[in-house]
C-alpha cells in the first residue's frame, strides 16, 4: 500500500515526459482567399471615320467642280472632299440661318447649293448629317417649288422660305428614296433641308421668320 504513491508519481512523470517529447500541434495553414475579380468596362469601340463609312468615295482626287467627285463629295480647293454638312467643319464664311422668335433663336450652319448640278444632287447619297447643319438652295426669284427624295438615304425636313425670309410651308420627315413631289404651299425663293424632326424642335413653322447669313451673291445658275 505504501508503494502506490510512488507508482502514481512514476506514471505521472512518464506521462509528463511523453507530453514534453511530443511535438506541439500545428495550426493548419489556410490558403489565401483570392479577391473577387472586378469586371473591367469594355472599351468603347472607336467610331469609324467618314472615309471608312464611305470607302467607295475617292477623297483627294483633283476636280474643277462637284461633278468630278464621287457620291456626295464636293470640290473644295480643287480636291474632292467630304462636304461641310457631313464633317461639321464651319469657317468664318459658312452660310447660316437663324430662327427668329422661336424662344431660343436656333441657328444652323448651311451647306449651299448654288449651282444647277448641286440643286439636282442636293443631299443625295448621304446617310448622315452633322448636328446643327443643313443645306440651303437659293433661287433667282420666288416661285412654287417642288422637291423629291430620289437617291436620298435619310429622311429630311424641307422648309420653303419666301424672299422676305418668312417661312411659306414645311414638309416634315420626307420619306427617303421616294419620287413623290414635295411642294411648297406658295412661292418660295429659298429651300432649307434639315434632318428629320429638327424643324419642329427649332420651332420652324409657317409664318416664322428666318434670317440668313453669308449666302452667295448669286442664285442657282449653270
């Protein structure tokens, strides 16, 4: 009976040695959690240039007038180039029209058709027009006018204007590629063509007065 404590002590010592000799438990290493991927916005595609959108038009060839140029190209400084109503490039001498009394004085730069072949072609073959631009036809006198949409690829507003600058009538959103005559209500000296819907937005209605700047001295001629 007296040896029992010694046995217990021996057992305890053995157990203690066993614990001391055993390696300390290690904490498992956790793999790092990857950060969630952040979606990068897709880069906006670079808009195509006019030359890329109209590859069949030969830009830069020499010319004497628009008749030597492809499509809607115009002869500028003896070279065929994209017209101002497509590029949106204005100069100090660019023709323009201002809408009077429309609650904001809308103003548009104008490409001028002042030759007979330009009157015949007008805005044909174009699929676009620069914002804030249009085309004006200048005639020798007031007379009833009639326009069509042959070879014209975009809908247009046609504004018929008297010699005193007062709007005679408006044809809104003329349908492309149609031969239906679009006629003025009364006589007109000027015809302004704008992108579809622009005339209404600018407050251009019958009786509204328009003021032109930098129109050519002479009317449409040969």
